[in-house]
C-alpha cells in the first residue's frame, strides 16, 4: 500500500536501455495503447496500458513478454515487474483516443511533474511546454537544459537511482533534421500521446534558446554529420517497423510507436488573417475542417448536409437516409415515402467560417474557400504566392500572428503582381462529320433540325464494323454492329470571368455586306443600297465602330421569307475579310445587316458586362429564338474569327440547309468555338419580338426595311421618340405612331 501511495504522487517513468529516464508524462490517461521496444540483449518487450473507470488496479501496469536485459533494481509497476532496461514501459495513454474494449487496463492517476525527455546518456531532449505546433499538429518542445556528463538527472529520476553516465554526446534521432542538442517534436502514437515519442516526419527543430534553427539544405542528410548512421535522411521516409535501442551509440532511439494521431489544434495568441479575393493559390498537404459534400442521388448526405451538384439540396427520406436531389416529393417514383426535410450542414459552409477555422488553428497558414460544389475549405500549413486560377468563387485567407504582418503583406504583393490572371484557352475538341470514321473521335459535328428550326439535335456515332464507325441522325441499319460509340459534340458555354481575371477588350471591327444592284425584296421596302447610303450619310451604325468596312455582295436566289439564300456568298465575303486583315487589330468582329438599327456603344456596354476571358474563342448567342443565333447581328471574338477563317471551309459539305446564320453557327460549333449568351443583344421581328426601339438596352433592332422606319427606330433608341429631339437624332420628314407590324 505504501508503494502504491508513493506511485500516486510520482510521475510515470520511461527508461532507456541503460536505465536512464527518457520521459515523464503526467496528463490524465484515457484509452489504450501499446509499444514494441527492444531492451538490452535484443529481447522484445510489448507494453500495453489503458484505463477502465473504477478498476481496482494500481496506478499503472504493463505486461512484459521478456525480462531479458533487466538491469539492477527493477521497478515495480503494480502487478507486473518492469525492469529498468525496458523502454516506454510505463507510458500513460491519452484522452485523444477512445477507450478500447477488452484491454488490460488500470486506474490512472494524475501526476504533477513536468515531462522531460532525455537521451540514452542523460541529455535533455525536450521539456513539457510546447513552443509551437507543426502544420500536421505535432507539438514542438524547447529544450530546457542539458546536464553535464556524469551529472544526475532531475529529481524524480534521481530518486529512483537513474544517473546519467559520463560521456559527452548530443541527441541525434534517426529521421530528424536535428543539429546538436536542439528541440524535437515528440509523439506518442499507439498510446495517442503525441508528445511522448519522436515524430520523425513531422518534427520541427529549434535551436537551444536562440530561435528557430535553419532547415537542412537541399540534398543534405538530416542529423549531425554521420552520427545518425543510416537513418539520416530527412522528409517523409517511413521508419523501420521496430527500432533497437543501442548500448551507447549517439544515434540511439527512444522507442517506436505503432501509430500516430496529431494532437488537437492550438490557438494563436494574436491571430490575424489577410484576404485575397478572387484567386486560388498553390497548396501543399491540405486538410479541411468540413467533410466532403455528397454526390447526388447515391450518397447519404445526413452528416454533410451539402451537395456537390449545383441546384441540389439534401432531403431526408428516413431517419437513416438522406439524398441530394433537385426537388423532393413525399412519394418518389418507387412509391416510397420521404419526409423531405431539408438538412443543412452542421457548420454553415461560408467564407467566414473557413477563415475562422484557419485563424483558430495555429498550424494553418493558408485557407482557400471555394463557394462552388456546396462550399469547400482547404487549409494548409504553408503559405504560397503562385496563382494557379482565378474566379469569384475563390477567396484566400493568409493567417498568422499579428506580428507576421510584414511577411504576409510582402507575400500578398507577390500575388497581386500576377494579376489580372490570364486563363488558358479551353482545349479544342475534334469530332467527325457524317461519312467520316468516328471510332477515334467518339463524337459527331452534324446537327439536324425540323423545318422551323425549333427542334435541333446532334448526330451520334455508331459502330458499323470492326474497322469503321459512322455518325447518324437516326438508328443504324440492321447490318451495322449498332454499338453506340459517342454522341453529339458538346455545346460548350464560357461563363463571365472573375474580377481578377483578364478580360477581352471592347474594340470593334464592324462590316456590312451590300448588294448594291439588288432590287427591292418587296415593292414598299427600300433597297439594300438605299439603306446603306442612309447609314453612311448620317454616320451611324457601323460607321460608329472603331473600324468598319462595307463589302460588295452579289444578288442571290430569293428565299421564301423575302431574304436571300446567302451561304455561299458569305463564304466569299469572309475570305475578303481575312485578306484585308483589319479584324486582327480589334477584339471583336461584328457582321451587321443593313436593315438592322445597330448601336455600337451599347454593344461595348454589353461586352463590359459579359466579361469574356481574354483570348477566349467565342461567339455570342443573341436571341432565345430557334437556334439562338440570328444573322442580323453576328458578334465573334478575335480568337473565334481566327479559328473560323482557318477551317471554315471544312464545313462546306453537300447540300446547304437554312440561311447563312444557321450554317455559321453550326460551323463554329463544329470547329470547337465556344459561346456566351446574351439574349438582350437583338430585338428581331423574325423572333416575334416586335416592339418600339425605346427599351434603352438592346444593341440592334431588326428588321427595318424602309429608310424612314429605320430612322424612326434610331431616334427612339437615342432620343426616346421618333422625331429628332436630341443632337444625336436623325432628321425625318414625318412621324407616325408605332404599331405592331405597322409602318416599320
């Protein structure tokens, strides 16, 4: 009983192979763990400790598989005798690990002596007070003192007769970047006591009271000279499964734990974060305070409360299942019942909470919040300056102590110098045309529409034989293999660039095509020549662009709706545009019909709002009607024009269906030119959009086949009514009130 009472107030001791004290834990142990260590003579000792509340055992105990190498004066640890040659024999487990079942356990006691670690020769390795925490969460302890050779260790060990033997030496631990008697990070692995064992790959070395020691140079082995033997490499190389404790080498190891869990995060003293919005920086060894969001339909989102797919919510079905869906019905397609309660994330996935998580964790130096896919937070223990992407969905927090302001602000300046960020162009995808082999491309360019161009669909690739696959609009013949190989080309959309992304400029090269000798399409309409002369005379329309040209057209066969079939004619015009080369000097090329009232300055306002990424190959879808691209106003970026002029001739295949605009759009899609959408660009009567021209926002109004109605519309757009009531207006002979399908 006296022995047990003495143990209640004494720190637990950990011994080296020579009987010297190695460490003294004192925190309340909870849980179980085990160590596999070597004792003098080569025998192995397995130590298993733990705690069950209310158990009647002494404070600490351990089971020894071998008593080999026991030194004199063995230490009694409750019901099992632990020889002083046993390393790590009496280490208490930690509250970081849940209690295991069926373990050989004892009732713990709280000790009050600070932990101090020693080398096998009695030199201090670390004190109990953490100086810092590594990015992975491992505590780092500053060396308290280094006893002189031959001196006794601190009083708890000395009381048990543990005397440091004579002989100089510095602590060198295999796998650590240690120089001299510095500070090392200690971890406790299987016992979930990270401060009790050297954590080789997560350690941080601090010099003896002189601040942080410099890291090893690239290619330099860790350790001091050759003292570490064959284990001097730094980095993440795994340690041997079992390490032996030597009998006097400076490279002796204290112990080898079976596993490791980082301790809980430590709070900063004076935390502060710097925000860089709209960018994503490089990262290394990231972690997240939140679980990953759930995929739609198939994954249970009960615990996450968030969905990776846009527009989805987490709906509860039963108490044991919830799924991400666009909407929820109390009875699903299988007639199963859903409660349809919406489950939100346990912690709101916001930028503020992501930044807060990093600020409260001293190991976090950089956090990146992404508002897409339900919201994610990526934290890392290093700060980076390289911008890898930019977008308004990203926000970067650079966190640290307030006294790190100068360092972090310098890094922020490096980031700012890389802005605006230039997005790399989207990759071009090659697909096959009808009649070509699509077995390798696995996609098809051709599109088929009904007579009104209201329903359009792409071709699919089917296997015919082992040697050929073809694109078809309908099912393959019976003599084909018939295996579906791929579908239509992707109709790829480019979205507006973020505020830190470089965007295309707004300079405009505009042109018209005029058939000067063409007759009136209808008796009461003006000729193309009359409309063009009116535009030139008043200096409006394309004349207000940064550069403009009027190309001579040819009279073409008349189409049923009064316009002209003009696919082949416009191919000739685009060749002239290329030869002239003015388009290369401007950000956008705009083809405008003479019967469209066109306002270039408004187009620039729309382009500002669209924020097209610089260098993007795009055309603008200009209306919701039919195939979404009406030829009265065709707007192409410089990259799109370059691609079309280079390969547009490959789109001429057999019979031409539709007008020039349908052909143009289909060809650009087939060539891999992307698109952006702005349905406010064009008001077109062909699209049943017959309204006054005074909405204040449309870029072009089509069609106005008579000069007088053209001028009325222009005045409405710039002056607010059909008469010239402002300096920018055009003089008109008379004014008639607007009416649908009337005089205009």
